[in-house]
């Protein structure tokens, strides 16, 4: 749910790494229904060793992993978020009577992208709406009492942290099964926003031609205040929060092609143009790179710290594709909207 609409493009055609031509190779680091709560509570089937490793890496229950594995190929972001919000780790996050009034207003608000289409009662309803509020800048409206707001703010940190773990696990599961669209959507579902920039401010920025976080970071502070009708030091605060915004760079080419075969070696040069190692929300972000063919087949997946990109990193990987087929490569920082960079090459 990126705040600026053009920050995470999809293909123009339909520290862990995985080469995925005919199977899955990974380093040491590496179908949902309309009632997802019921999906999570069904008896989980035995999970594979690879999925068990993901479960341990993100400290999740086997039922949660089973539900994520059951997501269909190329699941939509709404379906992914609904499944993630239904994880057993969230079963204790129930509504208080005072919260229900506020969340009903949030659910019925036209700006809520994916409302719950049933009476608000279950823990996943709360997590599902909290995720959307956080993606919209943390605005919970004015219909929540002071006590309810205090309790909600005390719980939302755990909700946000756990939801991030569930969605990162979902991304790894999608990558392991070569689901290119599912991987991209799992990563795009959970994106942080620029502090102080909610949906209404995003609309104002877009109306003035500011369509990405990179463009926002390039404005003078007084231009930000003028566009958003805010007083100082709002503009300086926004620019300060963007001072360490990761700026990724990506170049893609074909390193080698075997004549008369479908085999080629694609090379992706990935770097970070920041002068210092970027830090976002007091931590060094992770970067994910994926490579897919024009038919949506994921054949390479890499994940690592942005620190490893400061001097540049070259990733070379084999791909089996017909001559003339397009390979689409993308990379982005996890949980940070507006960092996605893309490249295409014809093999």
C-alpha cells in the first residue's frame, strides 16, 4: 500500500538468494477464503523443511505458515493482507467496546481501501484495519476516546512488528514457489510512509506533480509547506526524515547467450547512491531483488542488507527463455515505499 501511486511499478509485460530455473536453491540466509480466520484454524498439513526454516526464521506458528502456503498463485494484495491479519499470532488483539465505534467509522470511510464486509468482531478485523491506517499515516480519526486511543497505541507497535514478520515470511514463500506476482505483491502490501504524510497530503502532492518519494525529497522545505499548506518547521521535518531515504540504482544486461539454445546469463548491477549507509526508522533496511520472465515466471530472488550495496553488487544468474523474450528485474527496500527500481532486457 505505497503512499505515492507510481512508486512501485509492475512489469510492463505480463542476504539470501535463490536461483529458480527448475527447482529452488537458497543460501543459509535466505488458497485464502472469504473467512480467513477459519482458514488459519483448520488443521495444518505437514510443512516442508524449507517452510519450516521460514517458520523458525520469523518465529511464526505452523498454522500461520500453512495459511500463507495455501494462498493461491498471484494472490491479490487484499487477499495477502487478509490472510496475514488472520495469523494465530494476532488472536489476542480483540476489540474493546470503545474501539469498535472508532473502527466502524474507519471501516465505513470512503478512503479505506479494503473495508471489512461483515460486522467487526474478530481479531483479524482489527489487525486488517490497523494495517491500512498505518499505511495511511497512522490516522485513526477523531471518533476514538482518549483511553481507547492510549490502549490502541500501546498495542499497535506489536501489531505492526508482527505483521511485518508475517508478510516477510509470505514473500519468502512466494519466492520459493517461483510466484513472481505474489512475491511483488507481498512486499508491496507492507510499506512504511513518510511521517506526517497521509492520504490527503498525498493527493495534494500528486496534484502538484510530485508522484514519488524521490521527488518529494528533492523539494525545498518551503515548497513542501506551500503545497501542503503547513507552517514551519513542517517542511524541514519532512526533509529531515528523508535525509537517509535509500536511493537504489539498477542496471540490467545480458552477459552471455548460448547460440542455438534457450540458455542465457543475465547480469544485474545493484547499488545504493547514498553517501552514507541509509537508516530508516532506526534500522538498516533490507533490499529484495527479483527477476522474472514476461510470462510471470520468477527465476531469481535475492535478499540482503543495503550496506552490501554501498560499493555496488553484481548478481549474475542463468535464465531459460526463448530468444526475444523479455526479462524484468526489480529491486526495492522492504517496508519503504518509493524505493523500487526496475530494469528490462531482451534475451
